[in-house]
C-alpha cells in the first residue's frame, strides 16, 4: 500500500515545475477551455452557488413569515452551518475514501430532493430540518470540490483555478439575494426553492461528466474510520501549511464575525444611513470580495504567497478599521471595498496552503477538519459579537475587528516565515512539509498488528529541471542508511534552494 502511495506521489510531482507561471488576465478564462473537466466544475459551481444564495433568502423570509421570531431565524442559520462542523470533525475521511465525483453527485441530488420538498412543507420545524439535511450535503460537497481541484488543472494553473472558482461564488453571493428579493415580490418562496432544485440537478449532471480519475491522483490509505479521523487532525496540526491556516484564519474569523454581526447596526444606527446605507455596505463587500478573489492570481505570481497572505489580511484591518473611523456612509464604502478585497485575496491563499500542504490521499479530511474548526470559531465569535455590539456599539466592535485583523496579519507573517520568497521554491517547500507530515502518520502504522510501528523513510522530493539549473532534491536517508528526521529534510531542501539561487545569481 505504501508503495502504491509513493508511486502516486511521484506521478503527482511530475507536474510540479520549478517556477510559478504568472497567468495573464487575458488568458485566465481560457482555463475553462484548456481543462474541460475544470470547466464543468466551474459551471456547476456557478449554477449551484447562485441557487444556494437565492434559496437562502427565501428560507429566511419563509421562516420569518411563519414564526415572526428571531430565535427561529437563528435556529435556521445554525442548521445551515452546524452540520459542516460535525461532518468535518467526524466524517472528513470519507471525502478521501469514497469516490469524490460520486460524493459530489449524491450531495447535489440530496439537495435537489430537499428543495423540491420544501414547497410542500408548512411548519418551521420541518423547514429547519430540511435545511439541516442540505447543510449535511454541503458539508461533503465543498471539501470534495477543493480536494479534487488540484487534480483537474496543471500545477501552474492551480492558483488561477482557485481564483476563478472563488470569484464566481462571490458573484453568485452578490446576484442571488438580489434576484431572490425580486422574485419574492412577485411569487412565494416556493419558486426560489424550485429554481434552486433545478440548479443542483444541473450541477449533478455537469459533475457526472467529469472522469473519476481526474479528481484523484493517489489511493487513500485507511486504518479504520476513527483512526483516520485522528490522522486528519494530526496532519492539520503537524503540517506547517495546514497549521498556518488553522491558526491564522481562526483568528481572522473572530474579526469577520464581529464585522458581520455589527454591520447592519453600523450602517443604520452609527452612520444613520438607513436601509440604503446597509445595502451599500453589503454591495461594497461583494465588490471587494470579487476584486480580491479575481486579482489574487496575478498578485500571487508577482509577490509570492507569504507577502500576499500577510498583506491581504493587513488590508482587511486597514479597510474595516478605517471604515469604523468614518462618519459618512459614502466615505466608509471605499474602506469596506478594500477590506473585503483583502478577504477575498486571503481566501485564495488559504486554499493553496491546504491544497499544497496535504497530499491528495489526505486532502479531503484536512480540508474538512479545517473548515469545521473555522465554522465552529465563526459561530462562537458571532454569538459573542452580538453581546459586544449591544454593550459597546457597532463602531467600537468594528474598531476591535480591525485590530484583530492586524494581529492576524502579524501572526500570518510569523507563521509563514518558513516559506521562501521565490514562488517556485515555495511550492516545493509546501509539498515537502505535506509529504513529511503524511509519512510521519504512515510511519505509525505497523505492517503487522503484533509489531511496533516502524518509521519509513520519506520519498525524495524532486522538481523538474528549470532551464540549466540543477534540480532541488532531498536524499531519502542519511549515509548510514537510517531515515532522516522530517525537519532535517526541510533544512536540507532550503539549503539546496539557497545554493541554486546563488548559482543563478552568479550566472551571467
């Protein structure tokens, strides 16, 4: 089994190049044509995301109409994201063990059934229960999408692929609620429900056309479900790229929760801008998220992941902290656009860190674990933010959120100090950390149940030659034949990278 995994890793690494290609904006959408499977996933994501945000408004309006209770609306929102928390912590390994394509198709079909059934339901309890079922399906669908994405596109276009998917999701987040509002002025919530059911059906049909082999490059290893769950958590904690996202983004989400909860109070009460002002703030957030997501790919190619990640989170702090100091909605709006742009750009960094920080056979459970942790932090932070908004006011809460973002940027700078500045080198280093962390897990697995675990040496990591430069490589074992420690391998890799830079600098 270990040999098969090693062979799969070797095949996957053949696609890694020594430098990151900067994708020009004029050719970026051409990826839909260059990678037909990604094009199918892109269209499926666009349609289902639009339907999801369309139906989210309809669900909220429906529950409010039936109950007139804020408590019931809160329960509805909890039912939407709580399953993602539970699934990520307890069932994440299924994203690696099961067919990702079938998992995505079944998730879509379950959501088709949910929204096709909603027009025939009249009690708020049943609506919340069905929303919970849809949340379960979403909890499996999203990790499967982003775990399989690196296998759908050439390695040098992974950043562009993430950027395009995030951009189309953000556009759906902007457009869906507006269309839902227009539809609800004419029809009952049943019409948006049925439209959403159709979008999920179309998504399932599109995903069914993606070859199964395109979504997976390695055979998943299993030691039993609960050991697999523990392995996913251990991998997130021990792999530096994954640990960076887990810690940094959990801190950032505390600020995001504060911004989201206090947003309506800041616009309507603090700035006295009414519903129009609140709408302007929400629209500004959407514009910023779209810009940040789309422009992340060329920016990452120019400045590298570490600078981009830290700078994006810092921009969030400057944006929302600056908006908190304003006294006019129209002065606050540009700051909100800037803060949201930082948010959109940082999300792309998170996706790259996770996708490169976990080997394919562990990537699904790593994504699910991080997503569930982040959602748990977000939910708790929102609850606290509501209390703080009532006690101290929206302006103070936004100022504190800006400070949290700045602290998050500092934390990102510290926790990514292991990343090289050169973009091609950083991909090599991230994958080295990923394979070392995964090999440590597999080293705990004895080949015979009666034997103690034996640590196996990690496969050497090589990149394809770039021009006439020597390839970066790390030996599998020390001269005496013993396996090298993972940190020693990383240090050796960094030394090789530094030596290659020096040779390139001396070359005329």
